[in-house]
C-alpha cells in the first residue's frame, strides 16, 4: 500500500541530517558497531527517498567526517565497504532514481578516499547529473573547517592571480567557493541521538539554520519523524536577525 504524503504549509528547501547513533544502536543490541552502520544506511536511503517524495529540493547527509578516520581501523574499513556497496547497488536502482530524479553529489575531501570508492563516486555523480528534482549531498570525508580552509585557499589563489581584488571579497564570495556553492543554505539541521552540537557540519552554511534535536538513534529514524520535523518547522518564526 502506497504511503500518503502529507501536505505542509511551508517546506524547507534544504535539510541537513547528522546521521548519529549507529554505534550506540548496535551496542544496545549486543551487536558489532558495523551492524549499526548497516541499519543506518537503510535509514539514510529511506529518508532520502521520502524527502524526494515530499518535494524537498536539497538534502545533505553527514556520512563520514574528517575526524572519523580516528575511529578503530576495523570500523573505518567496514564503513568504506558499506559506501561502496551502496553505490554498487545504485546500478540496480536506475529506474527508481529516474522516477525520483535524485541527483547525487559528494561533498568533502576526495584525497585519502580509496581509489575504487572514488571511481564509484565519480560514476554516480556523472550518471545522476541530469536529474533536478532533488539534490542529495553526501558529506563524505567532510569537515566544516576543512571546507572553509579550502574556500580561503581558492579565494587567495584568485587574488594572487589577479582575478579578484581583496576589496571585492564578500560573504557571497565565500559561499561561491564552498562545496555547496549554488545551493541554498540548510533551513533546518537535524541531530538525533541525544547530542546537541554541530560536530563540524556545514559550519558556514548553518549561520541561520533552525535546529531539531532528539534522542532517537539514527537507525530508528522513520518517515514519521521527518513529518514531525516539518510540522515543527512550519511553525518556526525565522527572522534572520530582524524583528
């Protein structure tokens, strides 16, 4: 039976999800942390597809941070394997992606990622570049400070090359040189698992984002939780520094 899509008075154009709690979900069940990541990947797919069905234009999922390399080697390897499996499975979902018009983009540092994963990333981006209904950003090897460092270096190079004057650098200049250039900033950022911090996620972009926190562990996240977020969002009063 097809699920009925609720109607909302106001929809965010861009939602950011910090996918947190996979390890704790597994530990509570006496499982390896990798089992939690597998379930978290299922939740990621489910929530991404639901956002597409709702008509949300941009969704960013925090999948792997620049700090996550400090986790146990076994866990890092299992995560890299999971990312590759997800992208390989995409070959069997081409018709479904065609219907949902999901464009995949990977934001973060490419350097340091396994070469076979990089090839799959490049192929996925190329194959979905034609779609325009929803852009799904997967933040992989991502850090907000690393993103800003990259933007500063890019701007500095343009100044050095005479393409840009220091006096002409504006906030928009920075926005034009970060990974999400051309996209709206996230209207709301979702952090499950009982944590109350950004953890280096969309540092520049989140200046005026709304936040939604909960104790739900990411593998338990459902479409109903997304509905709850959206009902909450449409009742927020966003003043952007005004009255």
